[in-house]
C-alpha cells in the first residue's frame, strides 16, 4: 500500500456545493443514488479529472447532466470522470450489501438495524465521492424502506418531510443546512425508541434531544440525556459555544469499532457509552458515558463547524476536543482526581507509544492507513499540548485565543498551524519554538539538579528528547512547569510559580521557604514529560504527606513505589535495602490511610500502586530492559507487605467505608477505597480476602461493588470464584455489556491458569469475533494482563498473534489495534523479546493481510 505524505497536500480541483442522496434501504441490498453538483475550484490547479474515491464499490450507472456517461473509467478502486467545462451534475448509482459488511465501516447492519460509520474513509464504501475532509458539501437525503423493519429513519440535520409509500414502505427526507465533509455523514434505520428532552440555548432556541436505543434499553438512558444537557450548558459557559440545529439525535449501536462518532446532528454511539444504571454500570462506566457524550457534543464546534484540512491534522479536532472533555469532567467530578486519572491514562497508553516503534508526532508526517493514527498520541498527547498553551496563557487569555480560532475559521477545513496562530494572536503568546511539539515525537526527559545558592534554590534543568523512528537530533521544546519549594523541617509550603524551560539546559533561582528545601515540580502535571530527579526517600515521604498540590502528592507516592519496585526488579537491592524500601512505602501508605483531612476519592488515588505497564516503562529506560515477570512479583510482594503491615489500619478504614450509603456524596470514594483494600488483602491474606469479597458480592446493591468483589475472586483459587462467576453470568445473561464485563474479569485476572481460561472462553457460545466489544472484552483485557500476556513460554504472545490473524479478514481495524502489544519487544528482556518478535514475523508472512495490520506489523518490526 502506498505511503501518503503530509507535504503532498493539494486542494481538490472541484467544489461540490450540493450532494443529494437517495437510499432504497434493505439489510441485504441497499441501492444508493448520489447526485453531486460539481464546480471548478478557483483556488486549485485546473484539472479535467474528477476523481471519486471508492472502496469495494461498483458503479451500476454513471450520468452526466442527466445523460448516461461514457467519459469515466475505474482507476483501481476509484471512479475517474473526465469533465470538460465549469459546472456539472454527476449522478452515480451503486448497490451495497450491509449484512455482509463485517468491517463496520460504511453502511452496515447491527442487530437488524442499519447504520453508518464514515470517519475516516467509510463514505467511499457507500458511494463514489471525494472522500476527504476538505471537500464540504450541503447534503439532502431521502431514505425509503420497509416500515415494519425500519420504523425509525434518521439522518443528519433536520427532518423536512416524511410519508408512507406502497407495500408497507415509508420514507423520510432530511436536510442538513451546514456544509460538511463526507466523514460526518450518517444514516440510521431501525426499530428504536427515544428518551426525549429539550434544551434551551443561551439565545433562547429550543433544541429537541433524543437518545435512541432498543425499547428494552430505555430505562438505562437517563444518565446519557442528563450528560448531554450538562455538556451543552458547559460549552456555552466555558467556551461560548451554542448548538446550531433544532435537533440533536444520539443512537446507540452494539457493533461499533470505537467509542462514538460525532456525525452532524446524529451522533452514533457504542452502547457502552450510552447505557448506564446502577445495577449494570460501575462508577467508572457512568463517568465514561458522561465523558464520551461530552466529547462528541463538543466536536460540534471543534471538528464539525471547523473541521480538518486533511487527516494529518486529526489532532486539531481530537486533541482539542479531548482537552475540552477533560476540563468538562474536571468541573463535573472534581479537578484533582480527574487530572490524576488523565495522567494515568497518558502514561499507560501514550508514553509507551512514544517510546516504541509506532512513535509519531501529534501531527504525523505520513501514513498508509489513517485508522492506525487514531492514537493516544494524537488524542491524549494532543490534548496535553493544547493544555500547555492554556497553562502559559492563563485561562482567560486562552479563551480569547479559542474565541478567535472559532471566529476566524468557522466553516473551514483548517490546520493545526491555523489553531496555533489563532492562539498566538488571541492569547498574546509567542509560539514559534512551541510548534516543535507538533513536529517532534518522543516524551522529553527533564533531568533535575539543585543546589543552594545566593539565598535561593538554584534549579538546573536539562532536557533531552529521545530519538524516535525517522527522527533524531531534535531541538529543545518549551516545557512549562509549575514549581514550588517547600521546607521539610518547618513544613512551610512555598509559593507556586510557572517556569518555562526553553533551552537544552537552564538554571532558575527559586525562593526558599525554610532551611531544608524540597522541590515540588511539574505540579498539576503541567507538561507531558518524564522528570528525572534523585530525591531522598524522606523528601518523597514529606511531599506525599504534605504537598499542597494534589497531583504532586500523588506523584510522590508513585515515585516512592516506582523507585523501590524498579530497583528490586532489577536486582539492585539487598535484603536490607528491600526491607527499608517496603517500610518507607508502608509508612507513607499509613499516613494516607489515617489522614482524616483527605476525602476518600483522593485517598484511593494515593493508595493506588503504579501499574505494571508504568513500571515496565520506568524499568526500560536507558540501556536497561523491562522484565515483566520480576515487576509482577515485586509488585505483588509489596502489596503483601502493605496488607500485612497495615492490616489493622486497613481493616478499620474498610469498616468505616463499608457503611457509607450508595447515594451519599462520599459514596463513590468509599467504593473506590473498598476495592483497593480488597485487592491488597487478596495478596496478603487470600483466604480472608475470598470471604470478604464473597460477602461484598452477595450484599452488593450496585455494579461497582459487585464487579469489584468479583475481580478479587477471579484472581483467587477458591470455590467462591466459580460460584460467583456463575451467579453473575446467570443474573445478567442477555445483557451484552455486562457479559462483556464477565469476559474481561476473567481475562484480566491474576489467576495462574488465566491462559487456559481465556482459551476456553474463546469457545464459549457467547463469544463472537463479529462484535468488537466482545473481542476487546476478552482479548484486549488479556493483552493488558501482564502476567498472562507475558507468560514466559510465549503462549500469551501466540494467542494474540492467532487472534490478529483470525480477526484481520473480518475487521481489520480492530485486528490492527492488537499489534502494538507485541510491538513493545525491543524494550523487554531478550527471551520474551525473541518470542514476541517471532509472532510479529509470523503475522507479517501471512497472505492477504489488510493495509491496517500490514502497516502496524511492518512498523513494529522495523
Ligand atoms: N471522531 C471519531 C473517530 C471514530 C472512528 C475512527 C475510525 C474508525 C471508526 C471510528 N469511529 C469513530 C471518534 C471521536 O474521537 O470522537
Ligand atoms: Zn473525538
């Protein structure tokens, strides 16, 4: 497959001011008639060629200005028409079979309904069209189909007419007044019921809101509707953005490749991010629904009103929209805990990507298959980069920048450069050097050294940006860091200031707050970098207990554990060193457990040990390779030590939180703490943990407690494990989202037989390769299970490679998403590295590999 390069961008030679689509709908055969008004683009080089992209399509008829045309030919999958003159009407008929579409791109069938997914290049599977984001057109659509099968017919924009046809057919016409690229087109036809409401905008316009689901799912849609209304209000208040149609439809579908899709006026969602009630969804699920509803809604401005010029600019809409949804959730749920969660996701998903063979800048330079670039780098690091601009500008000036951006580029297909320029002009920042964050991949490392000098703390920061595939010798990045200098002796808290490191090495003089200075740095995680500092253990204990910045407290706790676990897993500690490390961590955890000032949600964050993935990254820095087996063992031993040493304190904390009612405002934090304690006891006293967890399972009145208890049981060798798993399955049989949890709990468990269990689950009657949620529930969970995936005989790697090969012909996009797990082989000790590489080679030798999987495997081996 060819490589597409950012530098090769040229505007499309034709404009398509209007597009008319007629759909004769059928699950096995849908006829599509597309009529395109085409005009020469005065801003592009003249060309007689009208290239219309297609994918797996055949033209049944091509008409030019109403007459059958012969001036066209196929160029591989594209249809190319030679057009004389300035303006024409082109009509093309195609026929597609939605029921045979297992890729879930284009028009497909899901549970008897028809729906579409067009981003990034799915529209070309529906009709021939310039399927690129800079061709904006106004769409008018007529849909016709059997009423009993498809009682509800939905499309973008407003419903302008509908009526009954002959023989049980009915039809609907829709018009979307806002010009849009083809990737935002959507259509849904099915037997659906709506939870309806209204929202009155800041200018007094009433908007009809509908969340469409299968009738039996209606009772689980209230949270989605509330989340939508909150998002609409928040975007008006925080970014001055008002909704611009009279109708906002959301449809939930159970077969979906990603989380959701922001089609204009007709969002299509994975059911996972719509349905929630306390019996079936955890606290985390509720938050995820709120966050994804907000994300898609915010795209109406950051993505739809202003879209991307080309797919290299994807972070323009995704990075910015992730930042907007993160800020929204901070306001809804609490800033400190949300920030910690977002950083945890960044470190678990993006840092490894930036350190591996798939590293790319937030604005990539080339790709073969764009679906492979919907990554944590484009989304989450993209959000961090914009967050840094916000930190440097301050909230109010940043808002001036975003106002200018929305104003200046409304209705356009814009670039990341346009965004940065608007922030520069509106917020009054100078961002010449900052643009390197868009060009350079890799997570910068900042080495910290300090000395007392001239009555202050002389802080020397040295940055390096690691080499990444195709990029070396990188320039210094501007790194904004919020810092403060506290005093360990007096407990004085220093005043915070923002410094910006712009050189390779720079010294800053910071004021002291007392005689024993302790530096608090990257407070609030103002920059997505790795801080390398050599703090004394006592300083970390002090910061963990006393820093006034919640993120810095969390960070100090993490660092205490990371330093100890990496040293222990690397064999750098003797017995005394191990004991001292464990004692210091237990002391710090004790302080957190007994701190009466802390709320339980934050306590839970501070008690959470670094994940094995994060430890893996920390261990694999420099020349050292990661040893997943050693990391796992050391982490389990530390959990055991905490459970044994703090048995009494943890028991009394558990006894306090267990009585907090579900709907008490403190209930969420209580549930979090409860499940963390259960996990610690599972390591230190498995028999007791099994009894506690079984009781929690039986008494649970909500999914958070039920799932938390079952998670503990799944990792234990106790009869209660199978008994409760069965009870859970029986209770929720038929509820796909909860049965997904049942698969995940087992695939992610610490049970020694997890590989056999996953193999067995793959033959379970409820397992299917056709549903991405189900595939991910079993295999993504397994690929993220360090103990199972990294089994020393390579069985875990083989299992994931087998999956990729089996899934690739069915759903290449989902198959390719499993490749990065194997792609980490270079950073791992040699035995496992060899086994992982061998599996990648095996995949690469397979015949007929999709473009998606081919690209990921080739890059991973390169
Ligand atoms: N903008 C949406 C991306 C998306 C997508 C991309 C490729 C294949 C399937 C997809 N479904 C949705 C989601 C978002 O970021 O809001
Ligand atoms: Zn998005």
